[in-house]
C-alpha cells in the first residue's frame, strides 16, 4: 500500500479515516503525557481509596486525550497483608473509540 496525504478531494477521490491520521501523528508524537504544565495529568493521592488526576493531555498511538477537569478515580481496597502496586494509565479502546484514564490493578506481592 502507498499513501500520501492530505490533499483536497476532487469529486470524492480522496477519503481519509482516523486510522490514517493516527498513523501520521505516530510518526512524530510519542506516547505519553505532555510535559507542560508540570501538573499535566498529575496523579494525587486522596486520604481515602481514591486518587485525583489533574486536568491535562496525553497521547497514545496517534490518539489524543484531553480533559479540562480534575478526574477522581477509585482504587480497590488493598489486601491487609500483601503489598500491591496499582497504576493510572491512559487506555486506548478501539471498540469504544476512545482514550480514557483507568486504574490498572496490580497483582498482590507474595513473598
């Protein structure tokens, strides 16, 4: 397959989809959280089983995520004996056609 774009369509001869644009953006924007401002998508612990992710933007496989509101996320209750590390991630869901913040629950450490 060869692809070159964007060019104006003449009589409907140019059709581009989100996959084409995501592939284009992937060539020069890597995955991650944008560094400015420094609080961009910063994860802050609350005094309960939740965290707050500060407003901001991030990029994953050519798709952007932007929120202009702080977002609370719940954390599952910890095991009383075993340590566990959970992660807050940007998740790309092609079926739902969205990028969202999620808590990725870790496995309890045994030993």
